[in-house]
C-alpha cells in the first residue's frame, strides 16, 4: 500500500490568501483540525517567511499538546497527538538527499503520521509526489501579510 495516498483536505483547495500572522495561525489551526493522517505537508518559501509559524499552528490544531519548538537544531521534532505521531522536519541544513537516511527519513515516510517538512526542495527525488504543498510568499510593501498558496 502506498504510504501517502490521501485526499487534499477541503480547506486546502487551490487558494491564494493574503494573511496577517494571526490569520495565518488561525488558518493553520483550522487545517490541523481537519487533517486525517497519514499526510505529508511541504512548506516552501524564503527564509523567515513564516513556515515554522504555520507548522506550529497546524500542530496545535492537530492536537499536539507537547510544547512545540522549532526543529532548526534538531532537524526533526517528533510530537504525539491522538490521531497520530507528528514529525516537523526542517531540511534547511541538509546539503544532499543522501543525508536524509541518517534522519530516519524512510521510516518517517511510512509511519502513517502527519509530516510537516520545511525546505522540501532539499529532499530532491526522495520527496514523495503524493503530498500537500503549501507555499508562502512575502508581499512587497506589506510587512505584516504573507501570500499563502495551498494545494
Ligand atoms: N503574516 C505573517 N505570517 C507569518 N509570519 C509573520 C507574518 N508577519 C510577520 N511574521 C513574522 O515572520 C517570522 C516568521 O518566522 P518563521 O520562523 O515562521 O519563518 P520560517 O519561514 O520558518 O523561517 P526559516 O526559513 O528560517 O525556517 C516570525 O518572526 C513572525 O512573527
Ligand atoms: Mg522555519
């Protein structure tokens, strides 16, 4: 059985939103509440655009009760929730897809968990095609909002 056959949650239909930080968190929590695992979500966008902020909101909505931290140093942060385990992975410092093996990438992908991946580009061809992509963009002239594209 493929590890990540899933339907895109209804909230993540092709959309194009301009959101403040609190709106982004609200959107993320709402998405988190609607997720049925297994699901792989990729979070793309430039440095500091809000990927971790959104990942943390999704975790909160999904029901993670552990303290939610940033995976920048650990690369992989694992949480538990009623519906499944949650992996929040930051691949920024991964230089080649080969390095994913040491992170336990293959086991994580088949774990039937909710998986949130920042900098998924770094995974190259080891990123499964079957995932929900979310992209964040800065808006020129508006430091408080971000463009969000999902699905
Ligand atoms: N509309 C917004 N949405 C999200 N974050 C915002 C928004 N406006 C301002 N911010 C700020 O932008 C920063 C986003 O930081 P965050 O760590 O989430 O980014 P990131 O994309 O994960 O960065 P990195 O590429 O280093 O992983 C936070 O300091 C947050 O307060
Ligand atoms: Mg981040």
